[in-house]
């Protein structure tokens, strides 16, 4: 079984713990729930399935019942808080605590790199910009960014990109991409950072309306009345369109400039339109 610090979903950890114990002995949900101080023999089974939640006090008891101590117990309790948090800012703060615990104890959270990558717009921009400016120092890269950032921020981002293998250095010391494109996968945590990225990029798009000449940017939009089936089909078409755009952008090895494409399709009315 994986180290608890490699998990981001406490329900999955409970399920995996039970499965491992069950495979080696006559272990039951009742044994685990009683050890954690619950009267219902299947309470933790329901928790692992998402039917019930754990309180903070119960989280500590469950962690102890599974043999977790010290920083492992703290990490499990933070996972519980993360799962139950409602607001993105609260979730981000809790997940950063989880990352800090894992970093101190030299454990890599697989989703951690992806979360950190999408948490700041500077990472994807510099991943594209640095290879396009061979030999450029952080100050030159900083001045090339829109909006402009500091050389220290560029250095921090580049160090992260190298450490996480989003970029590498070639024999001449120039930055090269390890993959042509990066997209999100079916993870628990990454969408949280991506939502923040969308907010950042949406604000930059507003600034670009006035700050970028019309021959260097393209803005267009549609307002449509759709059914649910039409919505699903349009989303599929958007996904296919994004793949085509990626194919066009990545067929050339050189880059003249780094662009951002926002594809947004969202409701302007409530679902009660028909009832009205």
C-alpha cells in the first residue's frame, strides 16, 4: 500500500487500507469502526464510499485506528478538511499544508506538481517562452512577459519547471520542453488550480481588449439558445477543436510569441427558462 502522504483523497486511503488488511487476514469493517470508536459496524465503509463524512475529531480517531501517528496523522486530518472544504481558497490553503508536510518528509505527491503548475499563469507561459528565447536570462524573460513580472519570479518558476520535469536543459544550457503540450488528467486536486488559472487568464483577456492592438488579438462570441443534448454535442466539438489547435501550434519547432486561447461556453440564464 502507498504511503499516506501519496494520497489526496482520504476516502480512497480508508478503502485501500481496508482492502490490504482484508487480503491478509479476517479483517472486517466492524473491527476498524470499533477501533475508531463508532457503534455502527459499517460506518467507515459508508465514509469510504462517500455516503458519510468525518468530523475533525473523528478523523483523528480513524487515523489512529489505522496506525497513523505524528505527521501522518496530521496529513490524514488535512485530507479530511480538504475534502470537506467548500471554497476554492480554503481548499488551496489546505492542500498547500498537505504539500508542505509531504515536502518536509521527502515524499512526492503526484498531483502536487500538476497543482503547482496550474496554480500560476507564469508556469505555462514560461514553459513556452524560455525555449523560444535560448540564452535569455531571467530579467529578459521577465520583460518579455505580459503582464511584466520580476526576474526573481521568473527564476522561481523556471526552477520549479526544471525540478518537476516540465522543462529540461540541453547540452548548451538552453531550455527545452519535455512534452509538446500539457493538459489536465482525471485527478482530484488539479481542477482546483485550473479554476484559479481560468480566473487569472480571464482577467488578462479583459486587459487585452484595450491593451493589445486588434490585429494581434482575436475576440468573438455567440449567444445561443440550446438544449441539453445540443450542449453536450457543442462541448464535444470544443474538445475536438482544442485538439486541432494544439496540433497546429505544435507542428512547428520555433515560437515567435506566446499566446493564450480561452474557450468559454457558459449559461447566461437559469434552468427555469422553459417554466417561465
